[in-house]
């Protein structure tokens, strides 16, 4: 357990299991606070990856390490908060920590709401017991969110969901600027067309849409592979990895679709640099990979149900899917034609808020500046 300043702001992630979008956003916020003289630390039940090593600044980490399930965790959180001898200044990273903080007795805490129940990995397919459980959880979470703190989201979709699920008016702060300007380079398709996806291999990522769409283009009167040698690389792990690998083989795409599993940051950087089109038809709260792709010069195919589409919409750099899976094939064909023809070359990127601008906006919503 690291030493923390007496007035340190608490950034609460319940379980640090991977360095994903939520962890990245919390580190960005923590760095901004540190650079502006605002002491802060990470509060967690268990830090399985050593998150501090990913930080670009000194990051104290308090890991409570409770032994047991949910009740033991909430008890440990309550004990820690009660032991602060002050009104805790707490920011929760997500739905579950907001629920735990409410049960632990915290009030007027702030929340970065990355996902609401409609975006959970079950894709919203629940029986009546699951729906009842979520309904009760929403009541608990809503009580905490309405207790005086700010709830910050990244998209109009999440703002609408927070109003419906919790009865609150969330604030929107759209994240951008995660890439480095010197990494940007325009790329032409010369020889092989490299398609890329990087995400958890789960239902809401709609990887089956990608596979079915590419198979449809291969079955067309002019198969895609007769126009260009193409390959799709999918970086990431998840519960659907093996079923989707099997599906790709059934569609006759085993030689062109490559499931890479977990890749390191360096490997992922190389994949971004060598790709020509990033595929992200997911339904999700925001979609940081789309921002990262654009900032290295990689065009994106995304769905309107991805929150980042609020600011991207249609440009030579972004093709937006509207509708169900039936809309995937024409959108995919349009996006592929665009990169083969180089329609994005020399065109300005969409305006994106920087990481520091996002962090300052969150800090102001929290009343910390």
C-alpha cells in the first residue's frame, strides 16, 4: 500500500485486470491532476497488473486486497473511506464501483460512467431474473449518483441511458488526443490491404458482422480478393475467440482472417502502423481505438452506436454504419473502396479534443479546479 497525501483525491477502480480504455482514461486524468498540483491516488481492491508502471507520473496505489467476495470488498471500502477522517473526494471509474461506493455509504462522489447496462457484455439478452437484478442495481447506483456528485460520460448515447436508468443529467466530456503527432502518416494500399480490429472478442464488438461482411464481399460477382490481396488481423482476447475462429473457417476465410489473441503495446503499435483500415462496428460508450487510429493516419469504419461517432460522422477518414447487420456490407465496401482509392489522402482529420482538454473538463465538473 503506497503512502498518499492527506488531501489526495481518490480514483477508484475495483479490479485492475488489464490495461484497457477505462484504465487508460483514469491514468490520463490522474496525470493531469498531478501536473496541476492536485494530489491523487488510485484506490482498488486488487491491482493484478501493477498499473503504476503504465503511468507517466508518480502514482500512489492503495490496494485494499480484501479476502472474499462482494460483501468483503464493500466492507473493506467502507472501512477505508471511514478512516480518512475527512470528507472523501472520490471519483469512481464505472458502474460497479459506483454501486459499491453507494453501498459503502459514500455520498456526493463523482463517476466516469464508461458503460451502462445496455452495453454490458451479455448484449442486453437477459431473462427476467437478470432484468430484475439489473433493475435493482440501477436503483442503488442511481441513489448514489443523485447524492451530489457529477456523472461524466463520453457520448449522447450514454447521457440518454443515464437519464433513463438513473434519473440523472450526466455531463459529456469527449476524450481524444491519445496518440502522438509524430506517429501520424498517411498510407496507400500497395500490394496487400491490411484490415485491423483491436478489442475484446465479445458479443457487443460485432466481430461476426466483420466476418459475414467480408464473406459476402468474397461471394460477390467481383470477389474482393480478385481486386486486392487482403487480410484481417484481430487483436484481443475474449469469450468468443474460439467460436469466431471456427466461424471464420466455416466461411472460408481461415487463410485471410488472423486471430492474434493478446498483443503487447509494441506489437499493437506495429499493427496500427501497417494497417490501412480499422474496423469497429461495435456498440459501445465511446470507442477510443477509433481516435487512436485516426491520429496515426488510419481510416476507420464504425457504427453510429459507438459514442465517438457523435463527433466523427461521415468524413473521408470515417465511414459510419447506420442500421443493423444488413448495413455492414455496403458500408464495408464503401470504406474499402475509399482506402484503395486513397480518398482520405491529403484531407484534414476530424477535430478531436485533446487528452488534457478532456481531463480539465472532468476536473471542472468535479469541482476540483
